[in-house]
C-alpha cells in the first residue's frame, strides 16, 4: 500500500512538473525584456499585486506600473488597463496619473480578482484583442497562457526590477494548475 502511494505521488509530481514546464516553454517566445523588440498592441495590462497599508504601491505592482508607463510612453500601447480587486486599482490610477498619463487613457477594472478573471474581462468586457501584459517573470508565463487561450494576441514585458520572495515562484505551481482548469472548462467569472 505504501509503495503504491509513493508511486502515485511521484507520478503526480512528474505530471505537475511537466505541466508547469509546458506552460513556461510554450509562452517563452512571447516574453520580452527589451521594449524595442515588443510588438505594438491595443493595451498594456497591469495586474493587481497588493497595496500597502498607507495606500502606496507594493514593490511588485509598482514595478509593473513603472514598466507600463514606459510601454505607454513609447507608443507600444494605446491604453493601460489596471486590474485587481476594487481596493487595488485606485492607487495604481493615482500613480499613473501622477506620472503624466491622462486618466482618459486608463481603464480600471476592480473586478479582476484573479489573472483568469482579469483577462476574461479584458477580452469580453473591454473588447481588447491584443495586449501587452506587464508583470514579473514568475507570473508572465501563466498570464500569457491564459490570454492566448482566451483569444487575445498577447505579449509580455518583464517588470523584474525588484527582488521577489521565493513564495511568488512557488505559488505559480498551484496557480498553473488552476489556469489549465479554467481554460479547459472555459470558466465565466
């Protein structure tokens, strides 16, 4: 019995490993570090990633916002969509407008409570067919995987300007499994 349990566990670990590597491998050609190589798209997407108690931006979302400002200023996107929980979008809006981006160029989506929901809404509510996802290396493969399965012509720009905790990378394992489930059943948020 113990032997069968160990073998089953090892098979499960192997399958999860294969799935995570498939997502990373299949999306790698869409991820850019150099803004000059980045294709032009309709919108840049900033995913929510936590707001500090004082209302300021946490390191992760601040890095995303700074890269989105660069992408928008370079003319690579026409709009910026800020997604996340309802408490996450307003501080990012404030940060972007203080950086000189007109509020008319920013769309807020306070109902983007997870990556799948955010991208589903980008496609089906806001009508975006091409997007640049601005996020960290640990998040981009999953986000691109989801977006492309939803029919969005998607590219990613790395916003790796800080040092991120290992937990961010580890949480991608169950998040990848959830992403596969969501795109398989075509979940409607």
